């Protein structure tokens, strides 16, 4: 069994499908089984592997995970990966297929190094993740064994902030599911202006992501 296949098998075992409205993640917490739009900020150099030759890979993932997945073109250094799926499916997709496409994983054992993903969240959801006095984000870090940071500044010309999650692929996927579950329970407040990677500004990049 290849390392990619092993990751897919492990991710499927961690986030089992369930026909009910809520499933259970690794900690036993309830996970909503309702599709939501998930936006991840990725490096443009990783887009080609996600899409695949003539779009074969992204078409396969759409069919296999029954998810809407797209990576709109951008000639800058970053793009937005859009996924419409329930949180558990997004976790399986991330660990089983998206992360193995990242450049740093292509020539190494995929589960042997840490990875960082950048989840785009509405700025009003930052407090939901951080919690009063940082208590909620500390709890998330302890429960998932991942490094989580919500950047202070929004992405240029937008109301979206980056929530960076770092760790082994399956750890990152578990943290993502938990965060998506929390965010799904709170409606965004105020103006919604999604980040357009064409608005990338090099001198501002360290204010809104690592």
C-alpha cells in the first residue's frame, strides 16, 4: 500500500460517514453533517497537483467525496481553494488527497513531516475560535495536539482572516473539523468581503499569514 493510500485509509477511518445530521469526530464531539463553504489559502505552486492533468485529479475528488471543489486561477503567489462539503468530509479530503498534493510532501513519506494549512474565516468568527482570554484556542490546541494561530490582520481588501493550523496531516484535519464545527454554529456578523488573491500585497503578507 502506498503512503498516499495509507493516508486516505486512515482519514476515512477517522471521519466516518453517517447518514444522520451529525457525525462524531475523533474526540466524540458532534459534527454537523451539513455542507458549508470552506476556503483555504494555498500557494499557487500547489494548485496544479490538486487539479491534475487535464483536471483529472480534481474531477476524481469531486466524485469520490461528493464535494464541490475548485481552485480559481490567479497569476500571483497564492490562490483560494474552495470546498463545499460537510466538515467531516472536508477533513477526509484534506488528509487523504489535498495535503499529499503539497510540494513538500511529494518526495517524502507524507506522514513524517508537519504541514500548515491556512483556513480563511470571516473576521467576526475570530473570537469564536479564540474564546475569552484565549481559553478556547488553548483548549483546541490541547485536544488536537496541533498549533493554531488566528492572525490579527484581515487579508488585503477583505473581511477574512487566516486561521493557520499546523501539525501532522491527520492532526491538522481533526483540528479543521473542530474549527469548522464551531464556526458553523455562528452566523458571520457584518459586511462579508471574501479575499481575492489578485489583491495580494507582498509587504503586507506577514500581517495576515505566516
